[in-house]
């Protein structure tokens, strides 16, 4: 059964509210964890390094996806698997 227009709009409104709340809690916990782990003195440096590393791997992933079909191809699969692996190791150590 296809949803009506009012059901679709309601679902979109609920989704954007939940998405906004989830992003708020994600960033609040992200910056809280960095503050607790590294303290005030190193907080800015560590957040900057983390954002740069995430940005670089994100750019590499996008380049890998553009170089081949997003659902297949050795380059995209390699970039996806290694970008997630390296991010996990960077955040959690060798326990990944």
C-alpha cells in the first residue's frame, strides 16, 4: 500500500527531528569524550587532528568511489575497507 501525501510529509518531519536530535547527541558525546580523554590543554589539537584525518579518508573514499562503480570494483572496495579500518584503529587502538 502506497503512503498518502500527508503520511509521507509526517514521516519526513519526524525523520528530520530525529536526525537533528541524533546529530546533537553524536557531536555532544564526541566533544565530551575528547575533553575527558585529552584534557583542556590538548583538546583543540586532538579535535583538529581527528577532523583532518577523517576529512582525508573521506576524500580518499569519495575518490575511490568516483574512480569505479560505487557497488563494485577493487578500488572502491579497497578504499572503503581500509578507511573504516584505519579510522577504527586511530580511535580504538589495535583492538579493532
